[in-house]
C-alpha cells in the first residue's frame, strides 16, 4: 500500500541499500536521462539525506517507494534539484568565447541583417545559475553593439533544475563567479549588493529563462531556429542512448550552418556523424552542415 511512513531521523548513519539505489537510479534515468554508475551511490546518498530529514522519512527505502509511486507531490523536482546542483562562473571557457567572438558571431550577425525577421537565436541548454547566457549577452553587447542595432537577438537559457533558474533570473552572484570579468566590464554590467554583485537589468532583459528537461522529446521539438547552442558539461551525465537522443534533438533545433558547443572534455565521437567538427584555436565547435540529409 502507498503509505507515507514518517519518523524523525535520529542519526546520519542511515544508508542507501543496494536495492534502493538500483531502483532510484532507474527512476532518475527514466525521468531525466541522467545515469548514475555504481560508484555514485554515495553521492546520491549524501545529496538526498537532507530530503529524508525534510520529509521526516525513516529510511531511503521508504523514500524510493514513495517517489516511485507518486506519493509525494512535487518531490520529483526536489530530487532533480538535489542531484543537479553545480557551480560555474562568468567567462568560463575562454577558447570557446574567442571562437564565438572572432569566427562565429561576425558572419552570423552580418547574415542576420538580410534574413526575414533579422533575428539571431542563441540557446544555453544547461544554463545553471545563468553565468553562461549572461556571459554571451555581455560579450555581444560589448563587442557587437553596432550590429545588434539592426537585428533582433533572442537568448534562451534552460535548465532542468528549478532552483538554479530562479537564481539566474534574480542575477545575484558572489565574487567567485565574477572573478574573471574585466574590471571595467564588472563596473559597467554589475551593481554591488553587500557580498553580491547583481547583473544590470539591461543584460537580464536579454535572456529568457525556462525550466526544461533535455530528454523531454516533446519539449525539445518546440525549440527550432537556433543559430548557436551551448550544451556544456551535460552529455557526460548521460549514457550512450540518452546522449544520442539529446544530440539528435539539438541537431534538429539548429538552423543549417548553426553551431553546437560542448564542454571542454566532451565530444561527439561515437555519438553523432551529423555535425562537421570545425577547428578553432584551442577548441572545436560542431557545425550543422547545410547539405546534411
């Protein structure tokens, strides 16, 4: 029977059994496409212990039973938020940003002036707390302001974690996150608030945030016409099947000639032949060729 068994946890020594781990891992995979290998059992245990305390559940077996059977309204999102929290910072991947600034944005923005609608669309597909899409917005505003006057720029930022989306929309960041920003840019695009720096409304308005699961086929089908997609440090959490599904969806979301950017340690080797690797200084971007069938 589906009964929420609640009791105060008296000790942090409660552990995730192998059986409960297997069931929880399968559940997470079905919901998100994220696969946790055996050596990540303690990661899940540590991350979810706080959920047991918050829900006053007696053990992990009860937690797994309840979430599998839909007995805790809204808990799936809490689970996702606990297992996907990550840290990032502004201007993180300098080689990719240089490739965008010198090799991608100039022709893209020029071509957009002759398109119907004069629109350029950029998607940060795993945006975390917003540093990545805001970095792109700052870079474009700083380096290509003259071209932006003639086009419509749309920056979409999505993440499966609802908490990081909320933080991104508020735009408050600690010193660690902004440490690589040039001092004059920091002064221009941020305002100090106690121990935080808040990004100015001008830049916040350039980015539209939305919660989204990359393995949700229906949601992914709604996103089309992208010129640049950044999906960094995401594929490494998926198994081969999920990787192929997500990459195929990203391919369909791109315009012909559009670029896909992955994380520093990621590649499409063995995953997809649909993209053409384009070599820039110290980095590789993946281009959707116009003639690919």
